[in-house]
């Protein structure tokens, strides 16, 4: 018995020792874990040469930075949280993988990527949140996104939903989400609103304080998700009911098919005023219908998009139809992933514009004759007093008719005079135009005549100069000929003299010979 009790005592002591030793090892670890702060990394979308969306005077990268700074400033007012920005300036170029690696190095619990949106045709409006399509990243991201979207819609923005998107390799489409998931980090991309749509502009276009309001809203959503508290702000979200989202067994793919149902019916048409009431039934079995818009020309052009109420399959809307036009009414329904379906077409023949028609009433001759007959019999029965009264009324009516005719004549004369003045003015304008044309033509003819005369005088002058040149050349030739002739005559005379001198010499020699022969 003693041995058994001593053994039992030993076992109890050993058990207490093991429990104490376990608590000594585990409690410090639990305390350290409890004291570990939540690490949040905020990524201002775009930056550097990557400007992001640009519309009017707005550039997205600067707006993202303003929202991110306000979010960081607000989150740092909470206890148990450390906040980082991936870059401190909107002019910093940073690759998506570098942003994810920065957050991973900081052991971030989540990475928020802040953006503003813009659509191709500038027709979409509202806020949306993009999350990973896979595993716990989808569940955690979707839980936060529900809190964020509730706050954005409370602000007044239209909800475009919480979405996933895949690329051709069946990976997360957005790089910041894809690269973060590869590093075991959850990332959420927030599109606050559209820069290019009038419905969203009141939420950011008034002043810079609106961007800070977006930042404080994002910070509050994160504080609710992580159940933070702040003595400075006087809030405690320790017991906030964070939505529970199941972890999907496979990738949550987006709905790339158009809406399944889109049917248009006309409930009422007031042909006098042109007011028509329609009912649109629209459904998408995989997502929700976001917008609708109607067309009056069979789909060639559409009116601006209108929000389609959430959780509704049918809506009623009123259209003021134009008069004097044949109409083809149809509606286009858009789902959450910007796929659309066109409804059936309702044909409406042209409505007459009754309110603006001024047709002269037709005179019922038979009714007028019967009235005159009744008046004549009444006149006979009523006697002289009624006859006198009728005559008086007739005279007054005749005076009124004459007055009306006179006024009409005056109006006609005035209109005729006005028409004459208008015709005279138009005739004067036409006369001035014709007179100007005639003057221009006359000037052109005068210029041409001057040019022709100048050309003729130039030719004559040139011809006279040519004649003078030929005459001077001829006189010079005659002088040369005369000189040559005189020279020739002198030469001939000289030859004749020489010949005569020769004959004389011959005669002289013959005489000498004859004289010597005699001797």
C-alpha cells in the first residue's frame, strides 16, 4: 500500500513537472506571437514613367500616392500594426515583382495595391476589388474585399463587385497578385472609381481632401479586417464580424459569357405625350447584371449606362419617345465582367405630334344652316325686341369682322412691305455682287490689253533695231567695194604705163640696133 501511494505521488509530481516545463516553453512563444505586430504593405499603383490612367487634368500615379500616404498615416494611429509603402515618391519606377519582394522581405501579412480606373469607351462607373482566384488567398482577399466594398458603397459609389481574373496560363492576371502569391503573400487590388465617368467624378474632383478620405476609408477597412483598436481614434474593432469565406477547392474563374436573359416589353404608351413605360428582364446565372442602356435606332447608338439594381431580375423604366419618327427600341444588359447581351427589338410607328398641330376646324354647313333656321324661327316668335337685339348683335359682329379684316389687311400690308424690303435688300446685295464681278472682269481685260500692247511695242522696237543694223552693215560693204575698185583701177593704169614704157624701150633698142648696123 505504501509503495502504491508513493508511486502515485511520484507520478503526480512528474506530471506537474512536465506541465510546468511545457508552460515555461510555450507561454513565452505565445506571448511573443501575441505581441507580434500586423505588418501591412501599401503599394501606390504605377509610378515613374508608368503614369497609369490619364483623363482630363488627372494622372493616376499621383492620385494613388496621395491615397497611399493618407492610408499609411491613418493606419499608424492603431496599436499593434506596422505600415510600409513600397515607394515613397510617385516618380519612382518599380517592377511588380520588386513590389512583391519588398512586401515579402517585410514579412507582410497583406499587400494592398491602390488604383483608379478607366474604361475603353468611358462608359463604366463604380468601384471594384480584385483578389486571387486560388486557395486561402481567395478566401482571405474576398473577406477583406467585402468590408472594403461595403464602405465604398456607403460613401455613395456604385459596386462593380469582387472579382478574379486569369491569364492565358490560368494564373492570376494582375501581376501584383500573381507575384505575391508565388512568394506566399496575399495581395488585394483596389480600384476606387473611374476617372473618365461623370458618375464617379464627384468623389475625387472637388479637392485633395477627397483622396485623403479614400485613404482613411481603406485604412479603416484594413483595421476592421485585422480587428485593430486605436485609443487615439477612440475605436476598437476587436470584435468586428469579419466575413467567413470558404477556401475554394479549385480556381474561382471569372464569368466570360454574356448575360443569359435579356427581354424587353412595353407596358404602356401615351401617344399624346410620348411617354412609354418598359419592363426589362435580365439575368446572368454566373454573375450579376451591372448596367443596362436602351437604343431608339435598333442598336446603332445607345443612351448612357444606367445601374441595374442588385438582386433584381426585372426593372421598369420610362422613356419619353420623340414624335414623327419610326423607332426601333432595344436594350443592352451588361454583367459584372463587362459582357453584354442585346434584347429583342420593339417597333413603334411614328407618333403624331398632336400638341403642336394647328389645323383649321372644318365648317359644318348643315349645322350652320340649321342654327340659322332655328335662330329665324326664334326671331319670329320672340317679336320685335328679339329682332332688334339680333340686329344689334349682327351689327356688332359685322364691326368686329371689319375690324379683324382691317387688322389682317394691315398685317398683310406690313408683311408685304417687309417682304419687299427683304427682296430689295437681297436684290441690292445681288446687284453689288454682279457690279463687283463686272468691275473685276473689266480690270482683267484692261490688264490684258496693256500686256498685249506692251508685247507689240517690244516686237516693233526689236524689228527696227534689226533694220538699222543691216543698213549700217551694207554701207560698210559698199565703201569697201569702192576702195577695192579704185585700187584696181590704179593697178591697171600702172600696168598700162609699164607696158607703154616697155614698148618705148623696145623701140629705143631697135633704133640702137639699127644705128649700129648702119655703122
